C-alpha cells in the first residue's frame, strides 16, 4: 500500500472518501487538496468501502465526466 495512504488519519481518509463520492469534486481537486493521485484515491476507496459499495462507486465514477476536469471542460466548451 502506498505510504501516503498509510499515513492518512481516519478523519483525512473519511474526507477523501466524501470527496470521492461527490460528483462535482474532480480527481484533480482531490489531488490539489490531499496530494493523492486518482490511482491512490481508488486504492483508498477500495480499502475503506465495502466491496459492493466500491464496485458501485467505480461504476459511477467511470461514467462521470464531472470527476475528470479535462473531460468536463471539453464537454462544457462548445466546439467551433
């Protein structure tokens, strides 16, 4: 397991889980606030959530452009 993830307090891990579930908080924003990359957030979510909840979260996040800033920006800007 990543050292950054191991060093998180329970409160910090809970905050990351909350941000992970929020639709409008992108992985880039989570990285800016916590220093954890998308892959590290996924590992933390796998550790903190029940298996069924993790699968539900992964399915939800995988199809959500608002979790990825670049996809979201591309989506809201009209193509010229």
